């Protein structure tokens, strides 16, 4: 399993709109690619003054599916996000390989 985490710090003035758009548009569009089996959005606590920070985590079943997402889908989806919220956010992405799960 591969975890794909996108951490976004968003301008508080538009945070409510952004969260709504992520829930109703962006995350469903990412999931519709078929490259992920689940996702979640979380609020990061203790963020720096001046922004609200969120982590969006997607679970991909394989590196092949993650590669497919990055090559075939991510550029357009990221472009849509960047155009809609230009100058109002900062983001970074992390890819993690799951070593073991504990439930």
C-alpha cells in the first residue's frame, strides 16, 4: 500500500469554501481516477499563525497505481486547484510506503 499525503495551508478567509470544494469536487475527482481505494481529509492542529492547515491522505493499492495517478491525472487536477485558489495556499506532497499496519 502507498499513502499519498497532500498538506495544504489555506488562507483563513477562504478556508470554508476550500474545504467544501475539496469535499464535493476535488477529492471525488481524485477518487474517480481509480488509483486510490480510500481517502480522508484532516485538520492539522498547531499550525502557524495566519493560515489553516489540512492534510488530505489517499491510499493507493500499489506503486503502479500511484505512478498512473501522477502521470495521467495529477497535472490536470493540480492545475484546477492552483487556478481556483491561486495565491491563497501553499501545498506539499509526500508519498509513503506502508511497512506494516496495526489495527
